[in-house]
């Protein structure tokens, strides 16, 4: 548990100061602990809202001591007041930077001077420094204090297109043509709206801060105190983002204003256009391109998707048959790392690749990371660091790495068995067959490799799933690059997984989202890809199709996997686009927003169907965009592109700016 104190500091001793204390739990959920309209009131048990409060000299030591005595040892203090090591005499660089970046949103800063905040700022800085708090310190290691600005925080936290009008004393400026009565109603309404917005980050806020009633006539001082408390909560919330490393500093050593990171002001997207285009490059990389192949050939994108499903099978057998502990996050990361590595190196023949790795493996690894740097630099979850460790530390993820290597050869063997009879006269074919068989024998100690080698039901499962490689998407339109249902599943799962990191999903949620994304179109191996216009052409038809898919899964797919896996597969695949949890043993459909706020813990077994659906649509959108940009277009592609784009205008899912991601093509 970490505690963040927000202070909406008055610039003079005449005006009161709002304060709010937030607690950040281990699962990153946030709770409101205490609020007050002044330093003095903070030291009391409760707010008496009908009592007036007055200004005073800053008393941060008293507030910190009170918190510590109550078991709330403060880690960070976020204050809305100009702060600097030296007396502030004029406008600082941070004030200018904020105004340049946020002026167009109506959120320029006030200019400080020697009188305002003057000595108040000096007192606060000195009190906190003497109390052991570091200015702009490393909140992971030391107690720290920072300067924040509620207007910019609100713009970023709630994606406002302009400064939110909630300042009580500015109601005449906001609504000059309205009557005093209407202006009063407007300000009460907006204060309530800001309170409601904050609940999305602080779910227990209603337990501590009441909603204003239109039936009651509040004095203006009452409303001003209410506003000060809201400002203090915003300050503390900005501090929570600072603690998580998700705040951006504006300024220099004369002053820094910290703002929660968001995409409203053009922050670089976590998943870049370059990264997405790299994923789709794999749809154009043909495997076995020096052999005779089936009509559409075998793409690297499809092979990697098939490999991931086989890796799931192998990992499950290791867990259940051998009681081996599998780190699913390492396994998933390894899947993605190896995929990206392969895309960069394209189709080097295995013997040549192995020889290169033996002689210059580390140099080759460095080169690959350099080629990927521009694509992956903004991805969260220590992606770069884990990728580098995976390449250079051979002791890292040993069992997961072995499973992935076995899955690689099993997927390769699946392809080879298909092309073998087409290439019987080609020199070296038998040598290739021996090499693959020898590699599989090296992994025969894995229970799953033995089970698949029997050629029975589990082998039939991976074989049936492999048929999704041959099911083309957008069958009514020519397209470049062409993608299969299998390749599409891989794109969706990678995007889903990375977005899950962005929202700080718990470990179980990360794994569930990956597996649910990986399997989301699996029923199509039994029903084929029934396009959306057909599903929606008749009222109730979509539900009938879902029932048929469910029946087909029970009759034909689930019997091919061990019974002990089937409930997990049902949970992940049924209602695949609905977010859900398990509560008291029962599956419960909830929103992803609710998962973030209440159920982001392994014990709830959460899945974000909403994110999977958005990524499913994003993948379709990119498929259409890429083909059109390559000059291969049709009415179907253009209509699909426009329809999906329109559906995701001004849309956010658990804080992810979906609209901006769909704007990447512009």
C-alpha cells in the first residue's frame, strides 16, 4: 500500500487549502482515504460541511504526522502551487512549456511572482524538504513531492478537448449570457460531473464525498470548498500516475510541472504504426519458397500462430502430466519475441541460421534488436528489457524456451508432411525430413511431444486447428497482403496482450486475454468465416449462429482435448467478446472498466472480451487499409474500412484511446 497526498494549496494565508489522501493498493486500484478543505480540518476526524473554514499558514509537517499516526505513511505529495528551490520571482520555463502545450485547450498557467505565491511556496518547499521529502524525487525509493496542475491533469485523465469549466468563481466568465440562477445550476452540475469522472479512477469516492443536490441552495463558500476538495483529489490522482512512472514533466531545474501521460496531446502511441506494419510483413513472408507448395503457400504469420497453439498444448501437458511449473507470461513473451526475431531475419534456411548463431549469435541478436528498436521502443511492460534478456540469457525461461522450440519443429513438421509428396524428386528432401525428425526426437522428453507423436486425438486437434491456415479472410474481395483466419488470430492476440499491459492487467488477466485472443476465431474451423453482413442480415440470426458454433465445439472440438482442459477452453471461448470474471464460482459478465476498478486480481480470473473485440476490429481495419494503400481495393474493402472507422470514433476502452489507434493510417 502506498499513500499519495494531494494539496490544492492556496497562494495566500487568507484562503483555505484543499487536501485529499489516496491509497494505491498492490493491484494498482486506488482508494480515497481522507479529504479536507483546510490544513486544520484535515487534522479532524470528519468534515462538517456546513461549517466555514479559513486560511492559515501551511502545516505540512502536521498533516504528515497526523497521517503517520493513523498508519498512512505518505510516499508522495502532489501540490498545485509553484515550487522551486529558490524564491520564485517571475514566470518559469515550466509555466511557459505548459502554456505552449495546453494553451490550445484553454489551460495556460498563471504567472507566479514574488508576492504570489511568494513566501507560501518557500514555506511549503522548506517544510517538506526538512520532513525528508525529495523534490521531484524517485518515488520508488524515496519520499517525494512534486508540482501538478489540475486543469492539465483533468484534460489528460478524462480526454477533455478543452479545459473543464468547474471553477466556482468563474461561472460568470463561463456563462455570461445565462441568468445567475442558471449559472448556479451549471456550476453545481459540473462539480457533480467532475466528481462522477473521478469515480472511474477512485471507486470508493461516493463513500466519502457526497453528490451535490439541486434541491438544496448551497452558499458559494460551500461550493468553493467542494471545488477545493475535488482539486485536491485530482492532484493526488496525478501523483498516483507519477508513482507509476506515467507522468510527464514540463520544465527544468527552476521548476517542473507533472502531468499524467495520455494521448490527448500527441504522446507517442504504445503500439506504433511501424510495429503493426511489421506484424503484417509476416503475411508476405513465404515459407518453403524453394519447394512446391499448396496454392496459397505457407506464410510466416500462419506458422507462428500455429506454433503458439501447439505451445499451449505442450505447456498444458507439462503442467498436468509432469507437474512442471510453467511461467505462462514467459512462454507468451517468448512466443512474441521469437516471432519478431523471425520476421526481421525473414526466410534464412535453418542450417545457415544455426551456423550464423554458432559463430556470431550475440552480434546477430544485437543487430535484430537494433532493427526492431523503432517499432518496440514505446511498448510497456519492460518489453525491451525482457526481449534482450530472452536473447542473451540462456538460463532465462529454460522450460518455456524448450517448449517453444518443440512447438516450432512440430509446426514445421505439419507443413513438411503436406509438401513432402509434392517434392519427392527434389534433391535434399530426405535430408530435410531427417533433420526435422531428429529435432523432434531431441524434445521427446516433453509429454506433449509424445502425445502428439501418437497421432491420436490431441494430434487431431492441432491438425484441425491448422486448417485455419487455408481459410482466407475477405473472400469477396482481392486483397494484399492476403491473410488467413489463423494469421488474423495471431495479430489479434498480440495486440490484445500488449494493450493488456498498457492497462496494468494482473498476471492471470494477461494470460487469459492472450489465450482468449488466440482462440477467439477457433470455431470457424468448423463453421468457416461467416461474414458480419450475413450474421446481421436477419434479426436473431447471429444468436442462432452462436448456438451452432457452441454445439459444434462440444461435438467436434472439445472431445479432441483432455477433459481437464475443457472448462478452461469453454470459459475463454464462449462469449468471446464479453468481459467476464469468476465470482463465488460463477461466471459473471462485467465491463472491462469494472475489471480495472474492482476485479483486477488473479482470484477473479478476469478476461477482457471488450479489448479482444476492439483488436479484432482493428485487425480487420488494418487489413483493409494496407490493401487499399497497396492499390488493391474494392467496394467491400472501402465500405469495411469506413464502417469500422466510424464505429470507433471518440471511443475509449478502459482508458485506451481506441480512436487514436484507428487514426494511425492518417
